[in-house]
């Protein structure tokens, strides 16, 4: 996409974000049913709060670009996390002790379909979980664009706990 934009003579400011924290909303049904969240093991990445992505986009849209670096800006959270670590941080925000159970691809796909994901999305997520390597990349691009550091996944979880039906264990 970026090559097409540049090939068309445009000079876009490119924002790339990695794993959005909001993907955790896909675990709502499983958390409502119990303390185990199952799915495919995925690459460890610096999960980014979607509010930081939105603020970075607003900053770019409102900025004067005559002398601005056009990126690409890679928007990440401040720490690299795997699924089990995300579930633990979400559990702390919910005052619960859920755990992650990695499933083989066919079972993970079935779990996603049971959770209501459309078949093409479930297939794409499973395929990505099998091919994508861990990414140790953590950038300061959220801070450079917004003036504040990227939020943590734990902060995202605390701010969204009500969506998951916070309850005592």
C-alpha cells in the first residue's frame, strides 16, 4: 500500500501499529465462562493501546508537515508481551486469576469460530499465528508524535475492566 501511495506521487506520513490491545476483547466470552482463555500461541509483540494510535493519527493530521519526518512511524506499546502475560495483566485488572491455554491450530480455529469470529478472520489469525515470529521491537514513536509515552497493556486492561464484567474471584 505504501509503495502504491509513493508511486502515485503522494507523500504520506505512514503510521504502522502492531498488535492492538483491543484484540483482548475477543476473550470476553471465554472470560465470562471461566478462568481459561484458549487459542493459538501468537508472536510476542509490544501491544499498543488503540487510544495511543488514535492520538498519534490526530497529531499527524494536525501537524504542519513541511519539514516533518514522514515516517514510517511504528507505534508500539512499552513492553513485549505474549498471550499468557496479557491474560495475567487483564486478570489483575479484573481481580481474577485467568490463565492462557495454547491450542493446536485446528482447535484454536474451532474456538475462534465458537467465539463468533467470521471464518475468514479465524483462518487468517490461525495462519498468522503459525508464521509470524516474535518481535522484540519497542519504539518511542508514540511519545515523539503525542508528547507522552505509550500506555501499558496493564493500563489498558484497568481502563477497560468494566467491559469484561469485573467480578471477585
